[in-house]
C-alpha cells in the first residue's frame, strides 16, 4: 500500500512465473501452517466462501498428485524446502521421480531434502 490513504494501491510481486488462471494469495503468517489453518485464515481474510485452488492446497487436500504436473510438484517441493518441511519436499520429489527417474534437477533436490 502506498502512503496516500485516500487512494491505496496494492502491488503484487510474483516470485515465480504465474500461469493464466493460477492465482493464489498467501500471507506470510499462514504459509507454514497446515491445510486447515491456511484455509481458515484465507476464509477470514477473503470471505467465508473462499476456497483456495493453488497447487499446494489441491495436493494437500487429497494427497493426490495425479492432477498436478511435474513442474507444479517441483515447485511445491522447492517451496517445502524453503519452509524447512524436508519430509514433505522429499515425498513430492519422489512423486516426480516415479515418472521421470532421470530428472537430474529433481534428483539433486531430492538429495538435498
């Protein structure tokens, strides 16, 4: 927000490429929380009917990777690493390696997790 209270401006900064239609909102305080605590915070912030459809929430809702691309799984694994959720990262990298066992970038990430 800018300093002019009469005409506030909100600016979004993406830390990675965002595909058309893949829009999510997170507050720093809730990024490390579990699915339920993040969902409650987002409903409080965005309204009671808000349902996040980001790749992380979609995956954690059913722990089903079949509807996510390898790129989305890699992004989730990297996010988990940044948040020191190493076991989660390892599981996500394993999902990618099931279908892409020679993906050296993922192999390197898996070794770091």
